């Protein structure tokens, strides 16, 4: 993840992940941005980045929108 998404501007505040922290991956996936970036890396342009909530201090509703977008996109690409 660190190598692939290190230069991605959407998740620049989330990477690098600490490989020695047992909770770092979970806390950084909470807003859905990291998952959406991984999906777009696997299949480019699957998620339109304009549809993502990217502003700092997102509320739970905005985070849930990002997570639902990641789940539905992953289902769409199989």
C-alpha cells in the first residue's frame, strides 16, 4: 500500500502506513479514501474522485458515503 499509493494526492495524509502498528490500517481506512484509492489503482477510473468526500474533519455521514462507494465499486468490478 505504501509503495503503490505513496504518490496519490488523495491519500497523501494517510500514507505511509506503519507496518508495526496493529491498528494503523484500520484507523486509516475509516474514512474510505484509502479503500477507494486502492480500487482505483487496481482498475483505473472505477471511482470518480470528484464523488469522494475529501475535506478534513469529515463527519460520519461523509465517511459512510465514501465507504459505500468503495463497496459498490468493488462489487461492480467483481
